[in-house]
C-alpha cells in the first residue's frame, strides 16, 4: 500500500526519478516540489513567521507544518541542510520554499523536484 501511494506521487517524474522516489519512500525521505523565495521577490530582510528576519544568505526554508527549528536535508543536484524558520509556501502544489543561498547550494534555479528528509 505504502509503495502504491509513492508511485502515485512520483507519476509526474521521469522513470529514473520515480524508481529513486520509490526506493527512498520507504524511509523518511520524500519527493517534494520546492521553490525559491527571498530573492527577486524582495522579501530579504522581512520578518519570518518565527520573528527573525529573512537572511537570504542563510540556509533556511519555509514549510507549512514542520516545527520551527527543524533541520531538513534537501537534495537536488547536491544536498544541503536547512533550518525551518518560516511558514509557506502558499502556492498550491509546492511543499517547501528555500532561501536563495540554499537553492544555489543544491543547483535549484527555479521551482523543481527535490528530495526532503527530516534530520
């Protein structure tokens, strides 16, 4: 049953990505859609949901449900550990918003597929 759910979530990915998603799905990692915030949108320096200022050079991210301070490993073309310090994204279909520095560190140039695992 669990693998069936992962197969449905990964249906939009390429065959190789889908196989990797199924293999990773048995653990704590999951395939998600990530976006970048705080760069061109002018949010750098604004207050985050936990009260600190958004530092676009820090390895941080926004997530709707994970507790503030959670450390999450995000992988795309490389991996980085980010700290959850904000709520969002508020765009349907996206699960995590990365700071520009975190996105750059994993080679994410725009919205795309990433693997997320809680540390």
